[in-house]
C-alpha cells in the first residue's frame, strides 16, 4: 500500500481539523469541545468508541480477521499560555494555546484511524485508538488504564509519537531504551517563628533557612548521584513574607525531581526529605515535605524500537530516521502505557526554517509545519498494520 499517497489524499481534511483544534484549545480534562469533535469524526467513520478518563476516548477498529490488538495514542489537551502568533488559525481563547502540538497528535491519530478503517478487512486483528486527556497535568493515561483501556480485547503493543521542533519535517527521531525521565513534584513548608525585622534574634527566620535548604538540595544531584546518570532537581518557587521589616512564620518551596533510573528516583526522594528536615532542624525550624508520585520513566521496548525504526526507514528512507543518543529530562504520560505493554515512542519532525517554524514548544510562538500531519498519519497507519501482521505470525 502507498501509505504516503493515501494519507496525502486526506491532507486538506487533516489541516482543517488541526486548525480547528488550534483555534479552540482546551485544558486538562475539560475537553468537551475537543472530545466532541473527535466523537463526531468517529461516528462519521463508523468507528466504535467508549468514553474514558472523563473526556478521553477509547475507540476500536475491528479487523475482519481475528488476532492481536495494537493501540495508537494521541493526547488532546493544550496549555495555559497566550498565543502570540499572527496567523489565520491563532487561538481564539485568551490564555490558552496548543503550544506543545497535541492538536497535531489528535489530528494524526484521526488520520491514521481513517486510513486503517478503510482497510479494516485486511487487518490481522484490531487497532485501538487512545485519545488521552490531561497529558500536560496529571495525565489521563493512568486513568484510562485503570478503566480497562488495555483490555477487552487485550492490547499487545502500544505506539505513540510527539512532534519535535528540533527535527526537520519529513524526518523522525527515535531512541532505544529510556526516552523520557520520571518526575516527582514536591512542596516544602519551612516553619519558623515570626518577629519584628529589627529583632531577628527573637524569632526563627524561615527565609534564611529556606535559602540554605535550596542550596543543600542542589548537592543531591551534584554530589550524591552519579554524574553519568541524568537527573535534575528544580526549585520553581519560594513564597514567604509580606513586608521588608517582618520575619514571617513560614516559607513555601516548590519544585520537581527528574530522574532516569528508578534507584536514583528513590534515592533523590529520600535525600530531599532528609536534607530539608535536617537543615531546618539545625537552624531551630521544622520542615514539612510532600513529594508527589508522578510520571514514571518512558522506556522503548527493544523489539518495538527495532520494528518501528525499520518501518520508518522503509516509509521515509534511512536518511530520514535519526537515532537519538540522549534521553529527554522532560516527562511524558505515554510512560504509563510503556510500563504495561511493549511500546515504542518516537519524535515526528515539524521544523521548517524556510517557513519560520523554529520556535520551541511551550512558547507563545510555537507552530508546526502542517506537512507533518499526513506523514504522521501514514507512519502510524503503516506501523499499526505491520505490527498486527507481525504479531499474528507469533
């Protein structure tokens, strides 16, 4: 099958869908309009679906031939960011923007669904379509899994992608092993004793203590975790005090731990608590530490990595498939799927310097080269089709 050629036939439709999503971004689980548009599309195509994870959707294309099941995933939510692009499809919603490409991910999944549905009689099994909400916040993947998205029929493999402004349109980037970091957001409350700024000796200054806590926290990565293991602890905010002549009672510190290995993750969490409490106690204060469990590491299964690389090279040419050497310290909720089933996750190029498509994700000027839409749909379609064929032979 000429996957690129078939996808090219629906390119105008894909561009229209993507621009509609881009103009009407929604956040988190509040994806009523976005989810509604996807459901309208699925109904029109005659594709069965159920609602899951509040505004998420789990659809299925049943092949004529019974067999295994593979899943394709696309996330749907936008970011709380003002769109500063000046173009016909700029966001119409002030303070909300598709600045990470999830509008493209949803569109690509819809395109792949249309192509696969047109050839369902040739499928060696089933294809599930995971339209995930809230990837930018707490992640809908975990809820979808808990509500049975990977069962009935049981999913045997999951494929996902993310657009990348660092890779030229027409190319993909793929990495073996660890692709994305695990994360643990945290909050520290330093409890001191307030007093007049003229008499600091009568109080316990939580601001001074917070400064020391922040400094020592940085040594966890620089001096206690192997420098060959990527990790970072970011302090994102310090809140405390109301006036320049008052020593406050409390200071709040917030940040996030990012690690690539499970042992480093557990060690960093343990040491963060010990450091915060230890420094605070040594300076006559108390520290309350809350560490959240967030996204795990995203691992590409070795066999799925090799399979996807081969399929991409066949479709796009070997010169257009880039083997990524370094993992990203960013997090990705697809990791929840990768923890449950053999999975592969890759990056789809959207960069085009001639068109000025060079701005970073999570920025006000972010955009994509829309040529990526039919390429992504074609590649996801081909990978799903071939994965089923390969699985049916086992």
